[in-house]
């Protein structure tokens, strides 16, 4: 399900990043950083009063500078504003209004988006410093202190109240499927084939993040929303302007999808850029299908499929749960099978395991392979519970998290996959300390 997007903007040195960290509740470094994709912004999911949203921090805006770096930052901020549902405009209370503030405000008014103004650095609740900023003509103001966490609740109340209520509604029975990949992999042909092959188009609706025209249709009682996206090129190949914008909108489509189809040109084989796109999908915790398109153009023998599978296994070691499909958008080969796989991986991502059954499996795994020890102290796994789905997330309570070596954590993940499959979806393992005298298995 898509989450509304809140973009934080403002000139340099007004405390935007500090405010970002306060809102998300932790110190953030770069949340999303993948070579080959131009995204000079910080993203993080947040929640306030039961309303979930995605927060994006942008670089400080210098509207007058002709420097190339400032121009790049400005373009990134423009993209964030265009994608946002609400804009959080941060200004420096003690410094007062600057010419740059006025130009940023003019830019925001032109966007037509709801704007909440945060007058920052009011560490001593200097409400008298608020009034000057009404001159910006952007509505009500909220005085805050990012460094002292003052006024954050009032600010978030205003943000939530400004979110477009209509866009927050989503039909839980519609399966949102993003079609992503490099240019010329056959994404649009795949979408057209899925829509035109004995299907009934229910409606065409504008994409909630304005990144594409989403198309809905039904198949065997299932309701789908296909999100066709622009090709994602390597960073060095992305031109400034429209194409860069399209790449960023494609990445936004991944974030709001329930399932992602990564389309690969089978005739060309999987490339480094294909792997990077898969990595982004994996990091977002999205169930996925690796669609090897143009299968009709590949010369085949008895071993062709196995050869391709082995190549994928080698390149996608970080997501060994991947599901490959060998299809042809041109001929319609295996289109129904592809839709079946999309439904199945979505179901896998939504699986919930009963706590008793889960702990029986983990207990047997711990008995079969003794946990590691360090400096005479051995890891003890007390208990496990499933915290959430999409992706399935499991919390392990242990005596000392420092004793859980990566290899044993990987062993526990493999145990869960062997017992419960989770085919096509990542799973998350969270480890927490627990006292030894508390309840165990």
C-alpha cells in the first residue's frame, strides 16, 4: 500500500536534518544509497497518531547560486516537491526571513502543494519570532526546536492534518505491481501483453505518486494495478532533467508496490545494472519476480534454463529467494504463469506463523547446530516471535546480541525458509537481548 510523502525543504543551515532525525526517532545516515541511481535525498518511513508516511530530506536550497553543485541539489529538491503530498518548509527563527527564504516560498507556492512552515531553533519558545514569517504567505506556522525536540508533536499534527484525505484511501484487495528494469528490456510490451491478452481493463487511474499512469484489470478474480515505469539507467548514463526525473519516479513506484517485477532482457543476459535494480528492490523489502523477457529470442537446448538459473544464482546471492520466470511479451508465452507467480509471492510476503510452531522449528534448529561462543560465553536463543509481515519480520530474544555471528543468523534465516518457504520475498531477522531468567521456549 502506498504511503503519503512528506518532503522537508529549506535553505542551508536551518536545521532540516536535525528535524528529520527527530521526526523519525533516530539518528539517520544515508538510508538509500545505491551506486548507479541518482537519489541525493534521505528517505525514512515514519508514523504519527496511527498515520504512516514517508519522510524525505532534501539538500539545502540556494535559489540564486549558479554553482553546478547547487543546481544539482535544487533539481533534486524540485523532484521531491513534485512527488510530495505535503511539504514541510523549515526556516530559521532567530535569523528571521532572508531573501533565499522568500524565493523558496515563492517556489513552494507555485507547486500548489499543501505547505506546513516549521520555524526552527526556537529553543526558548520565543513565540514573538514566529510572526515575521507570516509575511511568506504560506499559512499557519509552528514553532519548534529540532535540537531540543520542542514542538515536534504539534508540527506532526499539522502535517497529518494537511495530508490529502482522498489519497490516503487504498483498496486492500488491489495488488499493486511495479514493472521495473533497464531501458529496452521490454517492460511496456509486457504491460501491454498482460492488459491485452483476454483481460478486462477496469479503470485507468493516475499514479498516487504521479510517477506513471497506473492501469487496473482483473484476472481470475484477482484485481491488479500495473505500474509501468521508465527504464533505470546507470548513473553515468542518466541525462539531467526529464530522464533523471523519470528514474526517480520509477524508484518511487517500487516503494509503493506490493510486488515488483524486475524485467531483464534474456537475450542480453543479466547485467550489473539489473543486479543493482534487484538490490534496491531487496533493500525495500519487496517481494519480487525476476522476469527474463524475450525468451523467444534465446537459442535453447536441454540445459538452457538451468544455465540461466545458475547465472542468476551467482549474480543474486544476496536474494537467494528469487523467483525467475522465462517469458515472451511478444508471443505471450507464460503470461498466465507470471500472474500466478505474482499472486504467490505476494501471499508469501503476507504469511504469519503461529508462535508455537515457529518456536518448535527454532528449538530444533538450535539443538541441531549449537550456537556460537566467544570468550567462554555461548549464545542462547530464548524465544522467537513474528512481529510483522510485508516483509515477514521475526524477533529473536537472546542472552547477548553481540554473540550472534552473521553466519549463525544466516543459518536461522535458512531454517525459516526451509520450514516455511517464503519464496520470492525477503525476510527480516531482528535480535534483542533478554534476561536469562525470563521465559524461554
